C-alpha cells in the first residue's frame, strides 16, 4: 500500500507534467505564457478587469499590465470604462480571431483529455483541493 507522501509526490509530478504540456504547446503556438492566460481568461466573451484577472489567475499586476499594453498596441484588445476606477479588457474583432486561432486547438485537446473526468466530481474536488491547499499553506509560519 502506498503511503500518503508517495501519492502526494505522484500528484505533484502529474501537476508539473501538465504545466510542462502547456508550456510546450504555447511555444509551438508562439505565444507567451502570460499572454495565453490573458486570452484564456477573457475567452468566454465577458469583459474582465485587470485586477480580477490578476486575482483569479495569479499574474502579477505589472506583468499583466505590460501584456495588456502590448496587445492594445496590436489592436487585439481595448479597455472599456465601466464608470469605476477599473477598466474592463475587451477583445476587438481581430483579437477574437487571434484568440480563436490560439485557443481552439487547446480547448479541443483539453476537452478530449478531460472528458472522462468531467463526468465525475473531479472539477469540484480540484477546486476544493486548491482552496484547502491555500488554507493550509497560509497556516505555515516562518
């Protein structure tokens, strides 16, 4: 019978292998990691503030701001005022085409890879795991 430590180690290796798979496909598609996260985050067609993306996707604010400025200059995104301090990031028409070109093969691959897991409580369990890890790690004192 495997020890919990060994199972946790296997899980951490699997997570690292998933990260590596994304890293490799992004290199193949010629898109930077954080730019990919930006387009992935807003791919549902809704508008999001930079703050929300930073909070949800763990990207430093300065890093995201640099990427946003780069893609504003390319004409792929624009910032829309909502009457609040935060502006929303919105895809332009050419940005939608770019995002679709980059994201479609990844979405298809994710759907194929995750199909058997989506029929279970895997997603909910993974969300619970993320929350529990954050809680436990926040308890660690230096």
